[in-house]
């Protein structure tokens, strides 16, 4: 069983005062994609991860921690 840490997109989105629909529209994806990313069910492409990070004034490393980073 893989133990990937849950993305921190939801908390960053809430801090940015954006709805899932607003973030999806700005990122050019569906709301369902944002929901799946927030749940950890979908790993975005590098380009989408960068776009989301920029929209949320964050970094890919902060929003999408790796299992190694999470355990340290």
C-alpha cells in the first residue's frame, strides 16, 4: 500500500478565498479535477501543479509534499 501524503491544495485555496469552481476556472480544468487533487486521488501534471501553485501564491513543494518530505 502506497502512503502518499495528502496535498495541501484545499487549505491554500481556502486561504486564498477561492472556491473549487473559481480555482478550476483560473487553472483551466474542471471542478471535479480540483476535487480529485484535493482528495489526493489525482496527481496533476507538472504544468498543472505549477499553475495551481502560482494561482495560490505557493510552491509545488508546499502544496504537493512527497512521502519522503512528510516523514522527515
